[in-house]
């Protein structure tokens, strides 16, 4: 059986290459996994000549890829002590400048990434002090004053 002059296993290869190429433009490894599975299906169809074996090879290839990629990615890209470095967790360790409250007797605040944050600290803070963010609680940054 041929479709437009191509054997079915040729079509599996074309689909696999297209999916692997599309992976360049999409974050994550989903399309790469489907492309790998399509190449496995091409091999299964080439060796057996039957669609059933091609589909079985596709499913097996996808399972192997998606089960195998996670541990490999963790070993390659993550350190054992890695914490998320985005969102509010990305603020920990950053330095901020203490600003005075416009209200008399109000709390100190800072502007961090275009947002106003209340500050909480065990240290005595003064306007203009530099502090390091050590934690985040709701809309309050917990800071430690750096030496003046």
C-alpha cells in the first residue's frame, strides 16, 4: 500500500522528523517524545509491514521516551539542592532597598520587579538600607538588613 507514492513507514519517518523539528519552537519535550515514537513506529512498520506492529512500536517508543527522559533531565539539568528560581521563590537571595512608608508610623516597603512589597525584619531598618530577601509570606518580604 502506498499513499502519494510513499510507503506507510516513509510517512512515519516524515511525521517523526516534523515533530522533532517542531520541538525546536515549543518548550518542553512533548513533541520530541512523539517524534521519537513516530520513528519507532516507522521501524516497526518497516520490519513487519503491518499497522498493528507500527502502533505498538509507537506506544512503546512514547512510553520509553517519557519514562526515561525525566530521570535523565533531572540528572542533567537539576542539582540536588535546586529550588524553583521563578515566581516568589526567585526573590529569595535578592537585594532590595528599604523605602519609607508615605504614612506616618506606617510600615517600610520596597518596590521589587514593579510591585510594591511590605517588609518585615528582625533588624532595625532605615530608609535607604539595603536588605536581602530571606523569605516571602503572602505579600510581605521577610528581609535581613545588610551591613551599612
